[in-house]
């Protein structure tokens, strides 16, 4: 049976994480993992609610040692947790302190660190062990699990670590520090902060800074070379804050397409390249690009593409089974493509086609708009038989006519919104992602 290490890269005393600047060694991590694993039930599935990134990593390792699968749902609302209870009997929640878990049995992290043993035997995990179920909402609302075996997660983390190391002119990520604004429960945060530290030699900050001042403080206390792992939403807020930004070796961005203009601003502000990651729940991370270098994406080593348009399949490397991608791609060759939009993101109005992400990009590029998104109603307007887009904008002091005037210079008249609704904020998730369901709920609350 093939096994893969729980931690790799550096020696046992190499730093895996920092909490408020204080280092935590890999030796200490393994001791904390073993101590928590001894307190877990004999069987079950773990819903890891740890906010602290280091404690999340401890929970992941303990679950693996105990033979449990970590549950990674899209959110932790009472409704979602109730569906998990029904779908996974015996599920329990790992929490910090006396946090509650909407009816699940809970196990709390220990108040103090475990005694670190002197041995150097690091745990090995079966490659086919199901490390995580990444859950998406199915058409019925029930969570649909996507199986993530440990061996494939290890291969994916190694491919990402190699790609990012080359981007900053290094052989590996040893001693490279990560500050991440995305939670570890999200697949992007899970892979690009936790796994590339455990398996790629990097070190992560245990916090999850959200506001611009907190992000800059986390970067300032983190030694160079350091990397910012973030999202377009957080990045734009950070660049608009007016704060002096600490230099980084690399900015990593994902969860939504990033405009070349915002990427250029980030590279100038941080004096470092910006790399985007493209991926999906089914296949995991697939490709990267340096956004300012052009629109082409290059797949991770070992992955190759077949097909084109909305029938593109990826396989190889950490995607052993050919997997259909949910996006519309222009495939240039087996390892290079341009991203045209999600297949469910395309809109057709009066015989003209575009994508909501493309329209959102132009809407958000208008001066004075803090955040904005287009919404496509499910039904055409009464009497006209034509579906007209609606734009929700966070734009204090920016009038409707000014927004329309700017849009006329950027998009075809067919895609101009019939209604522009000013709101205080868009209902984004912690990662900055704005789901179709939340946008539809927002639209329902602003019916004319």
C-alpha cells in the first residue's frame, strides 16, 4: 500500500506556522496532532470549524491519523450543518473554546500545546485514504461530496509548490512565509495555505486577516520571503485602502477572474509578481497565469487538456480520471488555454452573447464603484418577452446615469442594465465569492 507523509520539507525543527509572530515547529505540530487524535471518537466525519489556521491544520492531521474524513462544505450555516448531520451520521465538529456547532457533537482543541516528543518518525497516511469530502450544493439543496484522497492532495500540493517556487526564482518553498486572507475550510485556502505548508516546506501565519489594516499588520510581522494568498475582493479593498503596503515576494490570487488593471496595480504596490490560480471543485487546482503577462493559462505539470469550449476535459497528474470542466475554454494546446467564462455564466440577449464575469469586470472598473455585480433574472420582462440585466452596485454618490454613461463606452447596448440598484454591500462569503443563490436572494429583496 502506497503511503504519503503528513508533513514534508525541512527538518523536524523547521517552522510550519507562526501565531502572532511566534514560530511553531513541525515537531510540535506532530505532537499536537497525535494528542488531538487520541481524543477523537473511534469513527466519524470531522467538520473542522477552527478559525485559527494552525488549529485547523492540527484537526486535519488528527482526522487523518484517526482514519476520519474532513468535511469541507461551502458554508457553516445551520441549514448546511443540518444537511450534513443527515448525510453523514456520526459527524462531529472540532471547535475552539466553547463554540457551538448547530446541534453537532463537539470536540474542543486543548488549551495548551502537547509535549513535543524527541522522535523524528513523522506519520504516514495511506495514499487512498479519503482525506476530505469537498461539498457543493446539489440541485435539491443536499450536499454533494467530491472525494479527495490524500495521495492526490499531496501530488497537487507538490505541483503547486513547485510552480510557485519557480515564479519567485527558488528551488522550493522552504522558509517562504504565507499570509492568507481566505479561510482554510475553502478549497483554495486549504490547498494554498495549509497543504503547501505541510507538504511544500512553506510556513503559514495562523491568523485570517480580513480588513486592510489587519492584512498589512500580518505581513509586517512575517519575515521575508513572504507571499500574500488572497482573493480579488480582498485585494481590491487592500489596494483602495491607501495604506503603505509591505513588499512581498509573490501575490497569489483565486476564486474569481482578476482584471489585468487590478493585477498591474497589485504588482506595482507590492513590487512583486501576481499569479492567479484556476481550478474547480471536481478537478482541484488546474492552472496558473501571471495576469499581467497575458490571458493564457498554463496547466500544472502533468495535467493536459482535451476538447474545447464547454466540452473541455482535464486529466493526468493529480486528476487521474478525465474530468469535465464547468467553464468555457479556448484551448490553445494540451497545456495552454484562455478562460472565456463559466458555462452557466453566459448570457444571450437579442442574439448577442457575453458572460456575467466579463460584464462584472467592466462594471467594477467604473470610477467610484466599490463593488458591483450583474444579475440575470430567470424570467423575461412582462410584455416585452426580453430578459434585461439588473446591476447591484455599492457606489456611494455615483448616480445611475453616470454608471450607464460609463457602461455605454465599455459594453454593447444589449447588456446595459434596465435597473441599477444601489446597496450598502453585496452578500459575499468570507472568501469574497458572490454565489448565484445569494445574489438571487438579494434581487428578491429589491423587487420593483
